[in-house]
C-alpha cells in the first residue's frame, strides 16, 4: 500500500512519486527536509546519541522540537529509540538501515553546500545589491 | 566571507559547517529543505519551466508560496529567472550549475524515498499500532 495518487503503471502497481499529493514519499521527503530533521539525521549519521548530547550537537533546537522531530523520524522508520536499563535509565537514538541511507544522501548535500559557501554568499550579495 | 561560527582551522580559514548557527551552509540547507523548495528544485531538474507550468508541476503550491520559494532559491544562486521578450512577455525559470548539483542530490534522495514507500508505510503502521 503506497498511498500514491499516481495512476497505476502497466504493471497495475501504484508508482511512488514525490510530486503526487498524498504520496507517502512526498510526506517523507517533507519530514526529512525540515530544518531540525536534517540536522538530527546528519548528527545521527556520525553515530548514536543520547537525547541531551544530540540536543547539544543540533545547536539551537529546543527540547520540544527535537523530541517531536525524533518521533516523526522514528515513525517513518528512520530512527530507533532505545531505553537502556541503567540507573538512571538512558534513552539512545540511532539510525535504522534506511535512516543510514537517507543520512548518507543528506551528508552529500551538506558537503556540497559547505563547499559552496563562497558561491552562495556572492550570489546573495549580487541579488541584494539589485535592490 | 563564509559567515560561519566555527573556529578557523590550522589554515586560519573559516570552515563551513552545516551544524554551526549562522553558517551560510546551514541557512542554505534550510532554504533547500523546505517542502516547496525541494519540489521546485526537483521539477527544474527536469528542465526549465515557466511560472505557471512549474506551479502545475509542484502540485498544491500557491502562487505566493512558489513565488517566495523561487526568490529564495534565486538569491542563493540556485535558480535563474529570465524574462523573455515576447508578447506577452514570458518568465522562465531554470537551474544554475550549482542548482543542478543540488537538484541531482535531491533526486537521489527522492528516488530512495520512492523506492522505500512500502518500508516507510510498514514502519508507520507499526508505530501507530503501539498507540
């Protein structure tokens, strides 16, 4: 069940399409694209984190926003949440195999943008000077 | 000028870091991640579009949101806006070379999510059934 609006292809299977309203892939792309989800996935791409450490890594996120973001990513099957029995109990977050794949692609995008800062900065200055 | 908060590396150059508040790369990642920006970049990855055709391709976007999204992407140097002299004049949007690179990476992410719809759907059902 893919919940996509696209017409069935010749195989009569529904074809997933991020452009189709109501397609799960479009909703997932939106979940991943949110500012905090992107950074949480990139951080978890570095390894597992406890909640508070993750919150420090994702600079500027509120406890509530990080918590909501992680719930969304867990529901989409990208992040696991494990309660480790200890005193006090610890909650640890990590990526699922699908989450690893998503985070890898986000890392490539982030690398490109980090390399492109001078270009983006110049484009912004040119745009702004046009008034 | 990269506007990043990170400490200068040994070379004394500022190092871009998407995790750093105030880093242009973090802001650009956020611009790109917005729902409509992702879809507009993916659409323009297929070729140039006039405004109204792009609006039809990015199903569900309002005129105002698409217009704001394109302005943001133009300012970041990812999209060009050309007014073609004709009667009536046409406005055409296309990707810059940097925009092509960004759109290519987004397309890889979208392909992954389109392939993963059954997995995400199953994960959501399992999560929701936990109540």
